[in-house]
């Protein structure tokens, strides 16, 4: 499948740059309207008095910090919160002797079930240190409520709602769409339960794949119930099931069901915390934030200082653990992919590993994996880079470490997962997208000339012949054999029979322990602590996030390169889709892009969107 790249004229590029510059200047002009006192607002932890640390959370929680949020579809100057940064902030507050407790103020906040489990561990840690935790939000989604349920006290607006529908997955199938375009996917898969080719070749899920998805959903549902019951002492399992069966609960219903402790309006919440938290404590509304530097728009060059790299701190001699973020589809190296932080490439992982290895103060590495897989060749290259690392590597799994994501995880000496992580999908899928029908429909004639037994193997205008399918299947079985070999090299002591856990099967993090694919349930914070201990770090240590967050200029270059590569029709369709589906369509496009250069994939099923 060939997707054409647009070549812009120099005049169009100049116009686009001026438009972007103007938009950015308007944004920063709005910043300049802030008063100096507002810009300089910061934490007052130098006071000897105890404070309540107010933690503001809004937007969608990212796995790792990205820097500025910038998109041709959505331009704003807000930082998106990151799991790694939030973990660091909470650990700081828990260890801070001036902090008497924590107050989480949520506003339009969204996170995944695994992220709620990650942060929930830290809330329990704070409570074990005799630091009470309160939560407040106008509305709660299921995952934000599960996070809040770990707290001593859960509050919400009298006009708010809790949406708690239970566990659900939605599968997107593209065969009907492809048919309308006179395109079809000619795919081959190794593994009865794999399912990665089904979104392209079927209108609905097969019985084998449905059984895998039902297992995930049932596991998540059980975890949701258990979490509510474990953290809300007045709620029984039957009560939690009743609340979920209602689905949508008003604030008054939530209080009646003992899910919420009190109702208070947003203007009154800070007064309530100040007056009643531990008998009255000073509320630090900007805990952990740094004083903002006023932007001098009188200088035409001041704005462009933000387009460079972030200011680097002076090197520290304190020992450190590096957390390397591996989030997104696994793709081969290319000029575009290597500058794109939303995908995983051998170049990106190799550069992060080199930074960790070259720094004598970094004693160990945690690979944070959140990936459905992708290129088989790139997965093997990344495995080799990780396996050759001279420092101990532990793996922390996020929402998903499936197929190629699990492949690269096997390079770790120890694997941790959240209870709700999607793990496994050990199998191979490959093939091509056949667009000969589309060419015929639009009147485009294509005539191919080739010499050699396999010269036309991946001709995108015709389907595989039976002999070609057999040949591709043979190549894929070789990849599958290598995949299972890597798994057994790492997990052989825990897996008695690879055929019982491979063939594309999916597991939750908890069930993956029984299958031998994971060593233990543990958060990112727990993984960092474990690898630090294994590396012999006995004193206090730092956590270094790699790759480093991008500057505004780097993000502009990344976003322009990524979004300019999208076909116009796909851009228009994505703009009208809900956020969760946009991510899945983008993932589908990235997987198709992988297939153009790597015809064998280690990929989990596409189009799975968690409700």
C-alpha cells in the first residue's frame, strides 16, 4: 500500500510558518496578562508549619512527559500531566516532613485503569505514613473514582455525577470500510488466538479471539469490584455490583451508596480543606510548582528562547535509576520515526540506553513498556540493544505490553505489571493491503513486470497466490520460532510449556503471573525501588526519565512531521471521532505504515478501545 506524501511549495511553507508563529505569539501574549504575583506563585515549604499539598490534575495522563502540548488540531500552552512526573511529585510530598496530608483537586482529568492502580499504590503509601488523603472532583469517571477510592475522604460537587459502567472493550473492524474503497487485506497469522489480522479481514471477532477479549473484560471487572470493596469499608461486593449496574449515579445517589463521603461546591472546597483538614492546616495550592518566569514580549527574540532545548540542570553526583519510556507502536528507524516520541524505534531506545550507560551515576534502568507491538525486525533490534546493556534492566508494564511489546520486555531481568495490564499476544501476523480494486474503480491502470520467483510477492495490486501464501507463512513461522525462543530464554524457568501461553493468547497482569509471563504485580515506583536494590544502591537516589521531555520547538517539528504525513481524508475522519477512537485509527495507520517496510508484524489486535 502506497500512501503519497504531499510536497509543499516554498510559499506554502512560508505561509504555514508565519501562521504558526502568529498563533504561538497570541498564546504567549495571553500569558503576559497574568500578574507578576500570579506568575511567581510557588510552594512555601520553607515554612516550619505543616501544610496540605494540593495536587491539581487535569487533562489526559500521559505515560511520560512530552513537554508542551501542540497539535494542528488542538493548539494550547498547557502541559499534559505525566505518570512519571506525578509519581515523582507524590513521592516528594510523602517524604516531605512539612506536608501533613494531600488534597487531590481533579478537573477534567482522565487516566487508564492501570494508571489508577499505579497512583493508588502511592496513596496507600501516604496513608501508611499517617498523611491523610482527600479527593475532590465535580464528576468522576470510573477510573478517576477508583483512584479516589484509595483516599481517606472522597468529595464531589452536589451537581456532579459518577459514571461507573463496569469493564468494556470495543473492537473496531475495518473490512467493511476497506470493501467500500475496493481494498482488501490479504493476511496470514501464526497463532490460533492471535486476532491481529481480524480487524482488517473480518466484520466481527472470531470465537477464538472473542474468548480472549472476554477473559480480559472479566478480569478487569473483578479488579474494579475488588478495588472498591477493599478501599470503601462500608461497601460490600453486592453494593459495588449494584452501583455498577446503575452505571450513572448522581452525587446524592453516590452518597447514599457510600461511594462518596460528602458534597461541596467547587468555590467552597478549599475553605473546607483549610478549616477542617487535621483541625486546620495551611493549604499549599501550588505544591511542587516552580515560579514562572515572566515573558518579555518587548524583545522579539524572547519568544524564540522557548523554541530551543529545555534548560539542563547541573550534573548531580547522586546515584540514579533511569526510566526509559517505550510507548506506542514499534517501528523501524527512519528520519520521521526517529524524531517521533509517540512511537518506539531502535534508534530512540538505543540513544536512551547510551545516555544511561555513559552516565556513571546511573546504576540501573527501568524499561516502561506501553505498546501493542509492531515491526518484528525492529522488536528484535530493540531486544538486542536491551540485552547488551551493561546495567541491570527491570521492566514495568503499563496498560499494554503485547506482542512486540512483550517481545522487548523479555530482555529485562525481572518483569513487573499492573493487575490490569494487557500481556502476551505471543504470535505473528503478516501480509499486505491489496489496492488493485481501488485502482480499477478510479480508472487507474497498473501493469507489473517482474523477473524472479518472488519479485511480485508483495505487489499491492493483487492477492497472494497459494504458493506465495505458503512461502510467507514459512517466513512467519521462522519469526514465531525466534519470538518463542526469546520468551523461553528469559522465562524458561517460569513457563513449563510455551504452547500453553503462546499462539496469540492475551492475559491480564494478574493472570500473566500464573502463566509465567510476569514475575510480580508492582507499580512503576515499586519497579524502580526493586532495581535500585538489585543494583546495590543503598543511599538516596534520583530517577532520570529518558528520553527527556521535548522543548516547544522539538514538539512543533515532531507534530508537523507526523500530521503532515497523514492523508487528508484520514485527518478529516479523525477530527470527527471521539478521542479513544482517534488513537486507535492512528495506531491502525501506523501499523499499515509498518507493513510497507516490514511485512511481518508482532502486533496485538488493532482497534481495541477501552471504555
